[in-house]
C-alpha cells in the first residue's frame, strides 16, 4: 500500500523522510524520523502546495507539477498525488533528477491507492 511507496522512497540516498498528506493537511501516511513533527509538516505542505497551485493558476502555469523548498541544510519537495500530496524531505545534495523521476512514479502509485 502507500506505506510501501514511502519505504521505497526512503531507500534513495539523501531521502530523510516522506509523507502523503491530504489536500486538507491531514496525514494519510508518514515515514519520517521522530525528530520531525509530521503533523506540522503535513499542515504546512498542504498550505504551501495550495498557495502554489493558486499562484500557478493565476500566472497561467497550471497545472502545478512540483514545489520545492530549499534551505541551507535540506530540501522539501512536493508533488501532486491526486487526492493527496507526496512530500519528500531530503538532504541538500540529493540528486534532483533522480528524486523527481522517483516522485513522479511514486505519485502515480499513490493516486492508484487513493482512487
């Protein structure tokens, strides 16, 4: 199920955690270390992704494909997964090409599970 998708993502070098959250900000499934507040991440991811979707629509860039937050110590990537949002928390030096491909594949699997 969805937990298997997240475990598979967790095997990628540089991935520190992943979640599937509803568009309402509630956790559907989570695979994150204990020092990360998954409920807070879920709520913020939903808010950020929703704002980015509205922004993309306003700028005629829809449909939104992905959102990335990049800081000095890591990245958080979000991709649409139908009724949910797939969120990956990663190291700063993660291979972006690889993780984007894997996230697209994983999002398709999540969509299948959620429909």
